[in-house]
C-alpha cells in the first residue's frame, strides 16, 4: 500500500508543509500569529577553514506575510 502523498506525486517535505499550513490556518488568531512567526526561517552559509568561520552569506529568507 502506497502513501497518499506519494500517489499524489509530491515529496514528504511538501506534504508536511501543506499539513502544517492547514493546522496554522485552523488556529485561533492569537495562536495563529505565534505559529506563523515560528514558521519563518532564513538560510545562512559560511565556509570553515582551519577551525575558523569565514564570511557569513545570507542565501535567502522566507517571504514576510
């Protein structure tokens, strides 16, 4: 038996993203605002050489609501 998200042709990460979005939309206003703030993320990258961190580069941020 295959999973429904596989049969729909999506990845597990996409499935989780859709499920989390549905849960956030079902919350009351106060809890929804808190949950939406937690869902924001940013992506940073830095190269380490000889045990020292190099320059930090920001690769992207989540779109602001």
